[in-house]
C-alpha cells in the first residue's frame, strides 16, 4: 500500500524490513485522565491501518506504551492523596474499557515506562559516557549537535525554537532532557547516575526498540508529536544504535472543537465515554473515519448524527448483501465498487472515500432492483473487518 511518510513528505510504497511482517510502534496515552475523541481518532486510524495490512496477509506486531511517569500524574495523585502508580493503574483500566467499546484491537505488546526505568537509565548512562549527553544543573541533556540530521521530520527546524536557551544550563536550543533529579512528591529511582526520573523522548526509544529492534517499519502518532517528541526520538536512536530507526513516520491530524485542537491542555476535551452515552462506538468510528487521517476533522453533534445515518444505510445494504454471503462470484458491477473500495484503502488509508463508496453501494442496493449485486457481501464484510464498524 501507499503511505504518506512524514520523513520524505511524500506518499511511498510500504516496503517492510522483513517481508510479510509489519513492526509498528504507536505512542500511547499519558494516563492521568480519561481518553477524549482526539485519542480515539489516533487509535482508530492506527487500528484500521493494522486491520488492512492483516487483511493483506501481513503479520502485524503492534507495540504501544503507557506513559505512567509524568508531572500531570504526580499532580493528580497528590490532589487525590494517592500514589501516582494507583492513578496510572486506574486510567489504564479505563483506557481499555473505552477502546474495547470502540472495537480497537489490543496491541501485541503494551509497555509501561515505570517498568523500563532501569533500561532507560542504562541508555542514558551510555549516551553520557559516549559524549552524546551532558550533565548540567539538575538534569542530563541530549546534545543535539553530536548527531547529524536533526530536523529529519521538520523541514524548517530553526523555526521550532520557542524556548530561549537557559543560559548556563543548555548548550544549544534544541537540547532536551534525558534524565532529571526528582522534585518533591515525584516518583524517583536510584541509578548509578543518582536518584531521578527519565525524560519523555528517551522513554519511547527504549520501549519501542526493546520489542521491535533498533530498526523497525512504522512509528505512528498524532501530528503534535512530530516536534519535539519524534524528532528527539530519532536523534536519540541514531546516537544509541547508529541506524536510521524508523522507515515510515505516520501522523494523524487533530480533532477540532469550535475550530481549536481538542486536547486536555487546550480547553474542554470531549471524553469518549460521554459520546458513548448518546451514540454507539460504531457511530463514533464511522464519524472519525469519514475524513482522511491527515485532514482535520471538526467534532460536532451534526457530524455524529450524519455518521449515524451513514451507518444505518450501511446496515441496510449489509442486510441485503448478506443473504448470499459466501458466494464466490462477484458481478462486474460489484467488482467496480470493490476495486474502488480497496483501492481507496490502499491509497494512504483513504477511509473517508472507502466509506462513501460502501455507502453508495448500500444505497443502490436498497433502491435498484435490476442490477446484479452478487458478491457485495465482501465489501460489507470489509467494512466490519477492516474499518472495524459493526454492522
Ligand atoms: Zn512516544
């Protein structure tokens, strides 16, 4: 299939390192709150990507982390008078409840930062020893100057300098924290470098490569993770392994709410569980997949209601099509639809197009009596199996 690679800025044919296997990592949630519709979009699109490749016959290794060490978790824990670990455990449980309702397949491997601290500390110590990192103030920083090619995901990297160089602390504006001494109330770990906790970017490098090896096929995340998170991950990985790290960087766009990015930090997120009080998981899936993953999508009640109508139409079509489920034949008329449907998915996962094609076929099936719809069941089966929309 063709995928848009953030690294090249182009659509490219997906060619995996190991034929027949896709090794992929997706940045998981920071578990200090319930997941909102923006999270749902990321995990649903990745889920369709996985289901499509599995349908093509690939075996798909899906590794996903939980960021369970973070300031926001510590804050929530101290506000609730609980241990950070307890807060993280609770929201990991809630994450699974939400994703199960959205029919998102479980990852092959889930990792938790808290279980990787010794390995992260070991990698940090090695970077320090090999001169890729330096100690300054209360932290250890990655020295971006020491690896070539910083800015492989962001073309105008100079424009990304938003924070001023903390005089006497960081050597360069792009240097970032690998390790820090803990503040009061934070969880810290004893290591040969002293008591402290890991920075964000190195966590994902250590967790992804631990399961997938130093080079793997796909790294997925929301578009807001391109810089600094993924750019810094790439730099760390190059320093640690001297290899290119990831072949295809894939990023999905935001869910907007009244024109602004939906996130916990930028206003009122709409939690998945609140949407599911009024609409089914399949309606939310249909809504989120109605737009291409690289485009923005505006969240609204109207959008969900129209997705509900689309879903009704798909169900009507499926009901008729399933009467001759299992038929091997496919009429020429249906084959045109099948080519368009699968062709859309093959073209950088154009789920919006694929859905529109399936809906159009469903509509025809409910209206037209004289056409030959033999074999249409296969398209509706793919709506269920690949798009993950229960009909
Ligand atoms: Zn990450």
